[in-house]
C-alpha cells in the first residue's frame, strides 16, 4: 500500500513526528506548512488523503478545506482535520467546512490510522 498523504502542519516537530510514523506504515508523504500551500499542492499532486491542521498561517485549515472541497479535481480527496486546541463545536465546524473526519492532537496513531484506512477504502 503506497497511498500518498498530504500532511498540512506548520509545526516542524509535529510534522516530523507524524510523518515518520506514517512512512513506517507504508505511506508516501507530501508536506505543506500553510493553508495556501495545501490548496496548491492538493491541486498539483492530487494526494489520496489530506491531514489538515486547523491552525495555519496564510489560510487557516477551515478556509483551505473549503477551497479544496470546492475544486472539481480535489473535492473527492478525503480530509481529516487535526487540531490541538479542540474547542466545543470545532468538530462540527470542520465537518461543515467539508472535512470528512476530525481528530485531536496529540495524535493517537492507532485511532488516526483507523480513520485513514476507513477513508481510503
């Protein structure tokens, strides 16, 4: 299984830790450090799935999700929204923006992998 995941995360430590864990499990990883880069890379590389941090520079995760889900070539890409600052209503807001699922940080890798596999099937 060599599914390509776009990991959108502005924190280098989080990006490094999560990408290493996903690569070990056979995923290919592309990176974006802000919401605008996520939109651009999703259009140019058409990843199989996107892990989208919500607190991002340039465009926040909610805006980036909304734009990606409006694109004719990118609307079908599953997106899992990730946030460290889970507030009441964030899950609903992320799903309303177009995210297919939602998870909190620090990431529980087994729970996240289950969500990834479910969306890639």
